[in-house]
């Protein structure tokens, strides 16, 4: 009975992971890597066209509803 064939997948995944890490390190050292972009809730509301006054009113209403007033 022949031995079961071993998959090359673990080796491929290790190679891909190592390559990605080396590339990221090189890009960071060269200053080419992009910084992760963080989006604040205020940015999201601004992009949706919701003013800070409207958001404050909404927050007060939700707080009142949750408090049972």
C-alpha cells in the first residue's frame, strides 16, 4: 500500500507568510509603507452629512429612551 501523499500546502503557506513579512519590513525601512488609516466616528458622520448638533440631539433622545424617561 503506497504511503499517503503529503500536501505541499504548509510549505507554501510558510513561504507566503515569510515573504509578506520581509516585504513589509523592507517597505517600512524605505518609508514607502502606508500607515493604517483610522476612521473616527466623527469622520463617518461628517461624510454622511450629519452635523454635530444633529448628532447631539440624537444622542440625547437615545439616552432618554434607554433611561426610560
